[in-house]
C-alpha cells in the first residue's frame, strides 16, 4: 500500500461506485439487471479496483499463468480478447438491426395492395 | 408486349422536393412510381401520395439500402419486368431513365448510371470520395466501375430477384456490385446527368469517407 497515487485512488473509487450502483439496482430487482450481468460487473470492476490498489495482484496472476517476466504478453492477450468481443458485439447488433428492418419492411409491404393495379 | 417498369424512390425527409421529383418523372410518361418513405418525420409520405405515387412507409428510419430493398420487394410482388432506382432529392434527371431501359433491352442485366463518364460540374470532395469508394470496391469485390456510389440504376427481373443485399445504409450501392460479380450478371455503365442543388448539398446524410471505411471493416470482419 506504499506510495498510492491519485490515479489509483480515482480508479478504485470509480470501480467501487459502479459496483455499489449495480448492487443497489440488482437489489431493487430492476428489469435489466440479470444475475449474470451483475456478477460480471462485480468481477470485472472488482478486478480493476483491486489491481489499481494492489498492483502485486497482476504480478501474481502473471506468475500463475506462467508468463514469467513477459508482462506485455498479458496485455497483448487482453487486447486480442477485447478485439474479438468488440466484433462479436458488433455482429450481434448487426443481426438485431437486420431483424428490425425485416419487421419494418413487412409492415410497409402491407400497403402494397393499392399498387397491385400496375399496368403492363 | 411492353415491359412493365417500376421506378423506386427511397426518400427520407424530402418533403421540399419530392413532389417535383415525382411530377418530373410523370411528365416523361412513367406512371409506376414507388416512393419508400424511410420513416420521415416530415410530410414526405402525404406529399408523395398526393403527387400520385404508390407510397410505402417504414415506421422508423432504416436507411437508404433498406428502403431500396423494400421497393424491390414490392416490385417482386407486382412482377415488374424492369426496376429503376432513382434518388429522391432531385439530383437525377428522368431523361436518363429511357437510356437505362434502352440498355436493358439490349441484353444487359444491370445498367449503372455514372456521373463521371462525361464532363460535368461535380464538387471536388465528391470526386475524391467517389474515387476512394471505387478503389475500395475494386479491392473488396474485384469489380471496377467509374461511379460505385451512383443511385441511378436499372435492373432486369432476373437481376433484382437474385441480387441479395443485407446492408441497410449507403453500403447498398457497393454491395450491389458484389452481387453483380457473384452472379456473373451482365452490366454496363452509361453517362448520367446530375444536378447538385443547394438543397441536395445541404443534406447531411450523404455517404462520406469514414462511412466507406466503416463499411469496409464491417464487410471484412462482421459479414
């Protein structure tokens, strides 16, 4: 806990704030708060806050995964995972957009009867 | 038998000009006009109806690509022989429709209007944007055209039935070229006249370079 910088305090405070906020919302049984979402938020922000306050946790994880001194490999893998997740989310959004368009189109085409009188 | 021709106009917030566009097309004796109002909050729908077009309405805005596809689905229902897509902002000239259709009757499956096959006043930014889009289209789809973003196009029944586009926004112009290549459709380009008015220039929903790059990324990583 020696030499804690302002950035560590800010990151930890933000993480704590988000976890408290989500916990309150989950406790209120808000519709959008599933148990999976809640646990994911607690885990991710809990890790961020913990590593910000205790950077030695990151070194412990590094040793457990056998990366040795190569800390950059961990960062690289984290970026790859984020990149994959980003495009996965993008693909899901595209699919939902496409489904919305199909519904809108079907509705619009209901009005085509008038146009059926097209002349050859 | 004279082939039935349907003109599809995708329109979003075009209440200022849509009546003039429809009337001008009608003055050339084209009566089968489908306006696809893409969820406009203005009076595009009612004005188009008053002007005598068949108007289909998207409940919410889905983009030019989605609107064109809705128009083409309508054309399928009505068994049109030829479909022409025509922009709703007044920049296209209905005189060019007969030239598109003439090429179709010569045996082409798809005829693309091109702004760059003859000399005319086109803003520099649009020239640059179009050149970049042409190059991207060529590298992704392997098909070279002089105006990959032109909205004035004609399709035979065979072509519009097999062309399958998925993108809802302006990407549809490039996506159509992919389909032309995929299905080995016979295509050609003809010079078209374009009228850039203060109105059409003001519209902020034109495709720009960033959109083209985003399209490329989506087509590579998501599709």
